[in-house]
């Protein structure tokens, strides 16, 4: 038997770019009292490809989510509070309009549109996921992140700039 959560897990995947953008934004939000972070430092911290993260951060800078400082002490910082950056904003900025199915795209039509018995339930599902993305902020994601500590004391991990957290991220994030 296929449960609805399993069906969604196979249908909806955030791209690597969105995943890495969310990781970077969460990192910048978590350490917003620190100086700016280079793409290389963030990439090394999470074991993700530097070149791809640099492109994602450039896109996020173009869209006004992060600010880029050039020079020896340059890097990225949040351009606005993490509480004002939603997952929907990030998905839109990096990948464009979000949709679960062809019939939930702006064009809205597929070959089976007229006879499809699943379009109404899928449209409702699309609306619910879109609403969740619109209301979930980077600040909330940081707050919901499990606390870890190098010493095992339960505090948030505070890496030194450039130090690796020893975490390898998945290729894609799956909504479950």
C-alpha cells in the first residue's frame, strides 16, 4: 500500500541548488553575529561543492537575500532578517515557480487535463505545500534544527570560520 507521504516523497524534490541555498541561508542566520562568510567557508563547513554554492549565493545576492562584500575580509551576510525569508522565496529565486504537477504550473494544462480525476486533489496538495513553503522561514528552520555540540553539552555547534562540521548533506532534500 502506498501512503500519501510516500507518494509526496517520490513526487517532490527540492533541487540541489535550493537545498544548498537553504543550507547557506540557515548558516548565515545561525551565525549572523559573526563577520561575513565566504562561499568556500560555508561549502567546506557542510561538505558541499564550492563552485555550485558560489553560483547559488550570487543568485541569492541578485535577489536581495544576501549581501556580498568584496575584498580580503569579504563574504556573504544576510541582507534582511531570517524571519523575512521564506522557503517559497528561496525556491522562487533559485528555481523559478514551484509546482507539483503540470496542471499546477502557470500554463496549467497537460494532455489529460479535461479527463483527469486527480487534478483537484493534486491542486489542493499543491496549494498546501505552497502555503507551507510560504510560511516557513529561514529563522524557523534554524530554530527547529536539532542542537548539537562538539563537547556533547547540547549547545549549538559553533564552528570556527573554515572549520568543517563533518556533516555531508544529501544530494537532494525530500519533503516527507
